[in-house]
């Protein structure tokens, strides 16, 4: 890609992340020559936290909220008002 700059440090981070995700943090630490796994985790391994798929739950909440608003939003003069 024109204008994309990749440094050796970027390459180290990418390789360390792949090794850690495919094997262990200990292997990534050894590969990079670090004495402490904490250094590898803090500075080299990209966090890959993936949240659970909650789309169904969120859709249900939206449906409940919409239904609740419709039932509670009768205007003055609507049938059923006393």
C-alpha cells in the first residue's frame, strides 16, 4: 500500500501476537528474548478480547422497550381515557 509504513517493531508485535495466540505467552516471550512475560504482554501481544455475541438479547430488549413505549404513550383523547 502506498504510504503505509511498517517498522520492525510492528513486525515483532504481529509475530508475538500470532505466536501467543497460537501457542503460549511463554513461547512468544522466548521468541522475543524477554526475561519477563509481563513485558511481552504489555508491549507486544495485542489483546484479542472478543465479547460474546449478544445481538439476540439486545434485539429482545429493544422489542420489549418498543412494546412498552407503545402501550404507555396513549395521547389525551385516545379511546379508553376517562
